[in-house]
């Protein structure tokens, strides 16, 4: 089983429920994706143009994201 793909799909499904954007902490808590896979998946989705980061933390990590597609 491809756990990375499964978690990415869970994140995408969760993002689609919030057309105005959602906090990354909410994604971690409620999407069902493994916590350690959320930030790498969001990075890949941002690089592919599927996600826009609306807010970033002090170190550049996304805090709030928006599904674009």
C-alpha cells in the first residue's frame, strides 16, 4: 500500500471541504493523514500548483492553505 498517496488523497479531500482555506493544524487533526506526512504533502501540492499557502509561520512552514483546483 502506498501510504504517501493515501495520505495525500486524505489531505486533498479535506482541503476541498474548505473553499476559503484551512489551517494546517486542522488538517493534521481532522484529515486522517499521518501527521509526519502532512507538511511534505503540502509542499508537493504547492509545487504542483494545487495549493496556495495563505499564511506562513516564522520559519516558513505553511499555517493556512487553500485548494486551487
